[in-house]
C-alpha cells in the first residue's frame, strides 16, 4: 500500500469544479433507459453508449474528475480497440469501479438490508487494479420506518463498509465510503438528522481500527438531512434546517465552510478537509494527529459504547419510535 499515491488519487478526484460521473448502471438498469429510446440492450450498444460519453473530450477534461464503471465496462474496448479505461485516463479523469453486489435482506432484521459483495473482494481488487481502476464505490443502504434502521443493520453495514475500505486500500485503490439513508418514508427531518449521526458514528467506529491511519486516501459521500419523501412539507424551522448536512457530524477533518467547491482546514504539514460536490476527503499523514482533531478521533473510537447505552434507547432517541420487540428504556421485552 502506498499512502502517498492513494492521497494523490483522492485529491485528484475532488478537484475544484469537477464531479464524478456515475456510469456503473447494471445491465437491468440500463435496460430501462434503452427501452425509453427504443434501443436494444446489447453488449455492443452498452459499449457504444459509454464510449460516446468518454470521447466527449472537452467535457471530460473540464468537468469530470472520475468515472465509476460497471464490471462489464471496465473490461470493454472501444470500436478502434482502445480500452475504455484508457479513454477515461487520457481525458484526465480517474477510472473507478462499483464493487458491491447490492442490498439484500438482512437475516434477523425484517425490512432491513445488508450490502453484500465481500466474498472474493480481495482477488477482485487485484484484478481491477490491473485493469486500471484506481478508486471504488460501495453503498450501504438504510431506511427510516417502523423499527428501521435497527442497530443490527447499522452495525452490519458499517462493518462491511470498513472491510471493503481496508481491502481497497490494501490493493492501491481509493475507497468511496457511501452510507446512504434513503429519503423514502414519512419521517421528519429531525429523525433523519438523528439517524444519520448514529450511522456515521458507527461507520467511523468501524473504519478507525480496520483502516488504522489510512484515512489519507479515503473518501466519504456526505448526506444532507431531508424529511421523508411521503411527508407533507412544513414551512419554518424544518425548511431552514434542510441546508444542514452530515459534515457537521464527522469526527475527523470536518469541513470548515459550505457553499463553495472546496473548503480547507490546514494544520501542520498538509492537513485539509475538502467538500466537493458531496464528497469528503481526509488526507492525513499517518500518525500525525493535531490536538483538536485527535480528540474528535478518540470520541469516534469510543463511539457506540458511550453514545448507545442500549439499542432501544438509541433507536428511540434518534427516531422518536420504539424499536419493535424492545422496551422504551433498555433491553429485550
């Protein structure tokens, strides 16, 4: 693992004024898009569609910092025999790969999901690196509802995100860590804020021991706080709070500004925290932790043991609901 190289890649991905192009549609997802325009969903057409995107050289150079690819696409070549990965790299963008196998039902937690794909991931990363991938994406999915997300779902997905991140860095690939709380539901913006904070603390508690000092070369997709999509809109405080994001809850390298392409916090050698689009980056020299951020990191590691005296109390505090099968205060029924 070369942390300096991971750090350079991560900084390139959050270049000011640029964003990451999501071109990792599965075969089933792209089928829906092709159906709307009457195009057969063949491998050749999927390749031609992606090649069309990657050959828009001016737009790629000026606006795209990275491209997330599907397994099929990272192996494909353009009509003239040029690997699609090379088209991306030649345009100045970083090729990436989606590696999770999707959200599946979580055993023992009705209506919750766990993102799968860890089996064989080390070997896949070795192959993807040879194919040209330099960053990866993994998404953990959560939903607020009756008894959701459960503590089991939050913890299991946080652990999976951390295992994925450690394996990616081990193989020279920058991991995008994406815990996504869906907007579906009729929850309040306050419930969204509370659950998001809970999720982030669990994720960082898992990331810290598994990736150790390797946050140089990690990125996290930041979430905004939103009311549920089925909840009637309410004017006033809820509307004003909608602009607040989860960046204020991050334990290390939190952004010190909003509304711009980049916000930096510099200390000692070259500490910085970048907010570009909705990605956060923590370049951090191993073993060098300024005092205030060090305290935040320790709080993160203490995390759930301090924050969650019981699963039921935590669920009730974050969502205003009672987790099914549990009392309002402590333990199993």
